[in-house]
């Protein structure tokens, strides 16, 4: 199971921007934890597992190729987006109720 954006979704969202020579900034989370939160797809919530982006080979190929072509820049957005000490994400405020 993969918990990463699908290649065709990125293509459908950004093709027009790329065709117009815009550079897109993507905030990536290297490893998403399966916890009960709306940012996690329903099938992966409450699993407690970590889903590393590296397991999505098609997406990784895009993320390597597009920066070389000047079409995207990658920004790291935390590490795992799990609940740590009652906080949502590594740096968020306590907005979750369990």
C-alpha cells in the first residue's frame, strides 16, 4: 500500500502551469504516518504504519525528473506528520481529539 499522491493527479493539476513555463513548489512529507486525520486517506487511517514516499516509484521518478527540467522545486514539509505529544504534525498545535 502506498500513501502518496498519484502521478496522474499531479499531471492533471499542474500540466497547464508547466505548459505556461511556471515552476511549481511542492511541499513533501518524506514519510506519512497512518493516523486518524483528514490529511490521511481513509483506507490508511488508524493503521499506525509509516508510509515512506520512496515506495511510490512513479512519483519519485517525477520528483527527480521535473526539478531537472525546472518545472518543480521540492520543499520538505516536516518528516512524518504523526501525532507527537498531542500535537498534529511535528510542529502543529493540538487540534486533534482522540
